[in-house]
């Protein structure tokens, strides 16, 4: 998530520069976004009540798509207000929130279940 946030903050600096550098940065960003999603899905499957795992994963997927649609819809507004150079910087709030949330989760006693064997 830190890499994703870094990409949000820096991608605008490469508009008008080398298209290959911009492409490389966007490819890295795309790869790390996929990895971010898996962290949350894993946490949900390992920490949720087994009877509700499917429901919670469905809710997570729906909220993720809703957030994505909102971001895409608002991007032209951001571009108009601050230009391409800064339009994507606001998206860094999501990864920042995710990093803080995962840090707080890891400090909870229930986090010992994450990544280990599940005992039912």
C-alpha cells in the first residue's frame, strides 16, 4: 500500500515527460493495487465468522467497486480543479488509510489468526 500511495503522489509529475517512464510507473501501480486487495480479502476470510465469510467478501467487493467508480467519476473534477500534475495525489488518502488500518489491526490480539492455521 505504501508503493501504491507513492505512485498516486508521483504519477502526475511524469505527465508531459517520458511516456515510457509514465507507463512503467502506471504498470507498477497497477500491480501493487492488486496485491493491496488480497491483503484485505485474506484478513476478512481469516477473521470473520465462518458463517458470514461469503457475505462479508461480497460486501467488500461491492464497496471496492463503488469506491473505484467514485474515484473514476471524480477524476475529471480533480483534473479541472488542480490539473493532471496533482489530480491523482488525492487518491493517496486511500492507501494511507489502508496502511494505518492494517497497522492497527496487526496490534489487536485477534490478528494472531492472520497467516496462521485456523482453529475451528
